[in-house]
C-alpha cells in the first residue's frame, strides 16, 4: 500500500514515469533485468507484467501505454537473455521465475496486489504460467498466488506444441529458424544461416535433422533436446485447473492458431474469451489479403478495457469469442463448442462428376488418385504450383467455381479413406482458395502422421487450421492430398525411423479411395435477420469480449 497519507500531494509528473530498471532475483537468485513504468497519481495500482526473451526495452512504448491506462507496467528479460543473468534454456525456468517476479511486484509500495499477466508468442507462455501459479505447494506451505488474469496473444504454448503438430509431424522450418535466431544465446540474430533458410534452400534438407546446426555453423546444444518433447506441455496439462479469466488473441494466419483454440477450449477459469482476427503472427501489423479496415482493432484499448473488467470481477462467466469474417467488415460470435453446421463435399473420381457449389456437391479428382510420395522429391510447402505431367506426387481435386458466396467459419477437416504401402506415413492435406478474376491464392494445410498396416485401407480425419472468411461467387477450391509438406514439416522417411534422426529416405505408393473421402467446411450459426438466405448476426468485438 502507499505510504503517503490521505490528501498528500504527489510530486510525480502528470504522466507515466520513464521506465526504470530493477534487478529482480529469479528463483535461483539470478538477477533479472526488469523495467517498471508507473502511472501518474498516488497509487497503489494494479500491475501488468510482460516476461520476454526478445528484449524488455522493445516494450517501453507499450509500458507507457499501459501506464496511461492506470496500470503499473513491468517488462522483464527472462533468465539468460539480454539484460538478465543466468542460463537460458527455452521453456525450462519460466514457472519458478515467473512466480518470483509476482512476489517481487506484490511487495512494492506501488502495487495493490493485483496482476494481469500479458504476453505474445513465447511471452504468452510465460504469462500463462504466471496465471496458473507455481503448482502444488510444498507440504505445510500456503498455496502460492498466481496472476489475477491473463492475456495470451498468438501463444507459443510449449516446446512440444511449437515443435510438432498435435497430430505428430515436426514443424521443421519454423523451429529451425527460431532456434538459430534465439536459441542458446543471450541475444538474437535473425541473420543466422538457417534462421533465413531462403538464403540456402538446401540447408533444411540436411540429414539427420538433429545435425542441422552443424550445417548452420553454430552449436545449438538444446536443439536435440527440443525433439524429445512429444507430449503436451505444462500449460495445456494444467489449463483445465485454471481459476482466473483468460483472453486469447490470435489470427487465422498465425501458425499457432490451432493451439490458441486448444487453449481457449481447455481453460478452466471462470471466463475464457477468444479474439480471432484475419491476421498473422504480428496480429494487426500482419493483415490477411481479405482483411477489412474494420478488422484493424486498437488492440491496446481492447486489452486494457478487458483487463479492467477482469480485475473488477467480470466479464460474465463462460466460454465465448469473436472472429472477423474475412472479405467483409463483420465480426461474428464464436461459440465455445465445435460447429454443428457443415458444407460436406465427397470426393468423386473422374471428369464427369457434377460441378458447382452447395452442400453435397462433389470434389472432382483431376489427377493422382494413385501417387508416389517420395521424400527425396517432396511436395513443397512454399510452392502452390501443381504439376500436370510426370508421375503424380499428390492427389488433386477441385470444387467450384461457387455460384453463390459461402461463409466458412471454424476448423475445416478432410476425412480420408486411403492406403499407404509403408508402415508409417504422413498425410498432408492442403486446401487452396483460388479467388475469382485471378486473385492471389491462399492455402491452409493440415498434416497427420499414421501408423497403419502397409497396404490396408485406413480412415481418419485431418484437421486444417481455422478459417473465418467469405468465399465470393466464382471462387474455386483445390484440395491436394500428399505424403509430405516440406520444408515446413520434416520429411517422413517411410522406414519407420524417427524423422529427426533418420539418415535414409524411401519412396512410398499411395492410393486415395473416393468412397469415404470428403471435405467438410464449417458454417457459421445463422443469425436473426431475414434479409439474407443464410443470415449472420455481426457483433461488436469490444462489447462481446468485455460483457
């Protein structure tokens, strides 16, 4: 509490203070560089804390913005990064160090004891652990107090969640780039050789994948350890036991969008809200081609408004969210349960399949119901071109052109009935949206790893990343079913070996069976207006998230 007597005149200037650096002891005593920016006024204040590996000083403008909104704003370099001492090991020390930081904040005279943990990407992982608290206390010890609310933007939930799809395949390109730029070093360097693999397209073909740092020319001791993580990390394991409000912010173009939805649906706190925009990993600074000016929200105002409401005992209980409908100015409510309305498109082999749109219209296979999945010549993740000659390397099917607009809101999925002649096989499904009149194609891809008896048909579902967009009339959809999606994902060697340690690659034959294979597109819940054939009810994102 403040030591000033009631009515005392503050000598603080009429605006936020200049961020001041403190040395906060970590769990093991290592001093953590921590910058604090206080609001004008008497205090005490609620606090916002950001723990980051990307240099706390880059958050100074953000700290001042939080302070102008009435929060004591704190940014801290995690252990071993930039201004903080200690040994940097990604994801290893954040629970204990986050708890130590909360204790330090609550012991300050300017703190009223309430804390909102905030962060984006890796910093969201840190924020979520602070909200979940340090876990089970020692026998006889009182339970430690976590943050009172949490805002997690484009969350990188943990080592397993960032290194692998939930369905198993390794996220090679993204992890190689991140580890080269930030791993096993106290600072960051985006110019490291495989932090920018476009400079040498061959670098991500290195075998085994575990030896990739040798080609990059810099030791990365934690790189092999990363791939040993296969189970969900601490955040998702503990999320059902959460007891504080959560706001998740993500974008349909963010590589971790599916993990953001998993977190939102798993959170056990009294309130879980989701904001899903037409954005990439940098949110409004990274808009999708079909984003509307109405989707460029003032996120700082929204986050601060939500934080004030959360600390005051709201928003209302339950799980809900809002999503931008790309291609329109609308925001739609997003229920906390999977959709019950689908547009279902079965696969049909042959040129004589019907064309058009609408529920039940088939996807027409145009090439490759039988194809060869060769990891030496994989289908590339960075090239949307589809070959039209030679031995097929994928099954390609098309739908449309649509004769009427279609709104797709939720998580599309492909239900496959397939055969592989290898005991382990990855199935990559890429859905490409081909806009009318020569617009820029966009694609979403899902990958599933399967272990089925060689040569025997198997049925399974491949979830795709979330979508929320209006497909205008004239749009065509292309579905590709392949055995690889490289370099975004490591190549399955088809030998039964771990793709991270495998040293040899074998081709495999695949067959896609039309009977039992279909594309399922989620549709939004209908609204109340009667003026449209399938009406929707837009909402105000501020009101929906803070109500």
